[in-house]
C-alpha cells in the first residue's frame, strides 16, 4: 500500500466530517479570494484566513502545488501549510506531496485535500472553481461547530460517503475515523463497536475482505 493511501485511510473520514460541517455553516453562499492577503469572503460577514493548497488544471489533467506555482507570486505565509506538506512528503517518501506538478491519473484535488487534512490539523477545505480549473485552499478560523466531533447520524453519513466515494480499506479507514472523533472503539466478532462518551453506540459489520456489510446505530 502506498504511503499516500495510508494518509487517505487515516484522514479521509475526519476530513469528510469537517466538509459536511463546513457546508452546514456556509449554506447558500458566494466566495471571493484575495490570494495576496490570504483570505476568503463567503458573504454575510464570513471572512476567513486561508492556506492555499494548489490548483487543478482541467485542460491537461494536472495538479500543481501552490508552493510550486512561482508565476502566481503567492506570498510565503499563504502557502506555509503546503510547504510543510512538501517537506513531510520529501522526508517520508510521498511523491504526491513533494512533486510540484503531476498528472492526476488516480487523484484529484478533493482526494489530495482530504488525505492531507490530518497533517494540517483537520482543517476544512474549499474548492473554488474558475475557467479551466479550480483552486483548493484550507479555511481557518471557522466556528467551533465545524471542528466538533460528529454525532451518530453524521457519523453514519460520513461512513457511507467514505466507502462509496474512495478506494480505501473500509475497516481501517472507519476505525481511524471513529477513533479520531474521540470515540471508544473496540473490535468484536463481526466488526467494530464505537461508543460516544454520552452512551450512544454504533456497530459496523464487515465481511472477510473488510468491506462494510451493515451499519447499526
């Protein structure tokens, strides 16, 4: 298994939970980015600092990290998290993080932002489309509800989106998600039992290949 896939399995569940919470916070919205100042304005006085991650080029199917985009003239503080990811990728041998530009054969900006979320403090990200591509950036300073642990209903939604949208090992990815949300997690004969501090429980059953067969909450 590649180290990038390990990142995906350990981070994607928690990152998806933050994305759903960010969607709840923003609702119907507009967006305007000031790359030099490092902030995004979502309207209704919702202005947040950002860290620019990179861009998708839909014309040639490539991803470019913001730190590698010298033509954009981005200030170093606006790409600080990206440079940390680059250094981590170089140290750990993860080419997807350390190579400035590459063709997106099995990845896209969503997968990259989700996989890296655990390395940058479980921040939510935003995809800002433009003609021919999209910019991805992490959003800082969001309300506490965006980073709050999930309840049972949201956990079930995250798990369903996780296993339907990404090629990950179900059992490993779900275990990482539940533990990351602060649950007590134990294995039993059929799967995993997650217990919330206030007593709610979720049982996730798996087949012999580690694929989800049932979610019971």
